[in-house]
């Protein structure tokens, strides 16, 4: 689809704006996609508040960590296969499969008599939610014109911001009422509405049922999906280790499993990832590198921020939670503000996003250990605003410059890359925290050391993202010029043939 992006150096103002996005059939489709993202995000975030009550009720304290790890493994694995499944059975059918699996998982969690059934439910939730979340990216390219993509991705960022508040709130409210199961019944009800909306309204979408010529004739990529699951499993195990050697062993093994998967996938007739994924000479490859590195660097503040704020600065859990939520709100606000900017500003914003996050990380390493507390607010704004200002434009380019026939795979690869980045970021943050002394106990001195080192170790990631973003903008000019030249030559040849 790159032929249509960008159409010129200065794109004419489009008549398609926010009104087009939220009204009519487009509004319905976007509402369903927003609900999908909201449910998956809320479901990922509410578990931390309901799990202690669930353990007190059904037991299984030794396996608490698996409820989150299994969810993440299933999410990433399903997201990786989403683009291929859409090509094989169609977007609507793939969404229905994901929604049904997600609903089954919610009901299993709601009725779970033991921790193992709860973990099984979390697997189904993660698989169905990851599948739907990745399909949402792919369907945006089918359902909406490209002029609306920045607004769509900005709004979906806002949905994540809402989920950051609503997920823990629902979990906390239901546990306060004495029933942790009620949280899953609420999610089940919302999932049922989503399933009905997909079934009754998506059949009217003709562009959704795009097929490839031979995709259905190849075996399903089970080995590659298993390697992805193994990669995330090893990385998750690494995040639970206390010894540096064990963290490095499991973490590097997880990375190796993913690299092996990528090598096999590049030679497969039915790839899970774009053929130029993570290359350094294409817009798609560079875009995925930026997405991976920024996702890694964006996670540690949300992961360790509450601990640092409570231990060092004396905040209550609720106060620390809302302080961390400033980052998500900043992502949302900045994404919405820049969504309507002309095309000429977008390359600069992609580069600036990585650099702004670098400043935010350096600020976090300065003010989290020693304060003053009020300076952490602008730090959170920089971290969230940096990624929020560039994320929509980054996704747009990965989708727009995908090779013909790989548009759906490229779109779902963004979601997969983001989830992998979050998982790897958690491991690196855990390694930094343990090396700073938290492995020996949560003391004030160890927490201050960790509050300095955890942000600092991600500065190379954001700087690397900045370099990749700069190369992306340069490569974008080259590929756009090549496409324009090829299109011009084709038009001349066509006109010559007509005259003859």
C-alpha cells in the first residue's frame, strides 16, 4: 500500500476528521475496535488487584506469578499468528474466534474453583485478547482510510489510558464488595456485547474478507508459534530469578529462541512477520525496531514506579498508582493533540519522541531516588508524552510501507512487537533492580540505588530508537521517491501504448 503514502510533500487538508470516525458505520466499527482494546488492556491490568483476594479464596499462592506469565505468553503467541489467521479465514471470522476464546477465559476465571483453573482461564483470556488486539491493527487498514489512521491510533492510546485507571478500579471495587469473581463477570458481560456486535455488524464489511492466493494451502506455523511462546516463557522465568547469572541465562535463552523463530520465519512460505521485519534498510524493519525499543523503555516506570514512590517518598499505594497513571494520561493527551498535524511534522515527531523519552529517563534517575517529589510529575509527562507523540505515526508507516500482500502481517506485527518489548523490558528492569540491591531485600538504600539504575539502563534503548527513527525518516524519503518514479514511468508507458 505504499503507493498512497505520502501522496505529496504537502498533503491537502482532508475532509475526513473526527466526525467521520465516530459516526455512521465507521463509528460502529471503531467502537468495536476500541472495546476490544479496552477489554484486553483492562483485563491485563485488573489482575494485580484481584489476585490477592483470589488466592485467599481458592489457594495457590505459590503459583500467583503464573497467572500473569501465562497471560503474557498466550497474548504474544496469539498476536504473532493473528495476521496469518486473518489471511486464512478472514478478519471477521478471526475476530469471532478471538472473542469466543476470550469470553471462555473470562468465565473460567469467574467460576474457577482452584488456582490451576484460574491460570487456564488466564491463558484463554490472553490468547483471545492478544488475537483480537493484533487483529484490530490489521482491520484498521481495511476499515478506514489512511487519513484517519493517526486519529484512530491516538484514540486507542486514550483507551489504554482509560484502562490504566478503570482496570485497577474495577478490581479494587469488586474486591471491596467482597467478590473478586465479580470483576470477571463484568468483563464477561462486556465481552458478550462485543461478540454480538462482531457477529451482527461485521458481515456487512466486504473489504474485510481479503484472501491471499496460497495462504490456506500451507501448514499452520505451529513450530514458530511454539518458539515465540518459549521465548516469552524463558524471559518471564528470567524476571523471577534473584541471581544475576540465572537472569542472564534465561533472558538470553529467550532472545535466542526468538532469533531462531525469525530465521525460520524468513524462509517460510507463510511468514508470521513481514519479510523485512527488523531489517535496517526498510521502513517496516526500522519501524519495528523503534517500536520494540520504545516499548521496552516505556515499561519500567509503570512496573517499579509504585515501589519507588511508596518506599522512598512515602506515598500510599493509591497515590503512587495515580502518580504512575500520569504517564498513561500524558501518552493519551499528546497523542490526541498531534493526531491532526500535517504530514510534514510527522517524521520529526518520530525522532523527537525517542529523544524526549531519553530526557524523561534521565530525569527519573535524578528525581526518583532523592526528589523533590513534584519533579516526578514532569518526568512522567515526558515519558508518556514522548511515546505518545510518535506512536501513531510510527504504526502508520509500518502499515503503509508493507510489501504487497503483507499489510495484515505488518499490522499485527506491531502489536506483537509491542508485547515482546514490554516482556523484555520487564526482564531488563528486574535485572537492573536486582543488581542494585533489591534482590537482598527492599531497604531504603537498595531502593534508591534501584531507582537510579532502572531508568538509566534504558537510555541506550531510547537513544537506539532515536537513531533508528532518523534512519527510518531517511529511508522513507528514498522509498517514496522510488515509488513515485515507478508510478510516473508506468503512467508514461501506459500513455505511449494508448497513442500507438
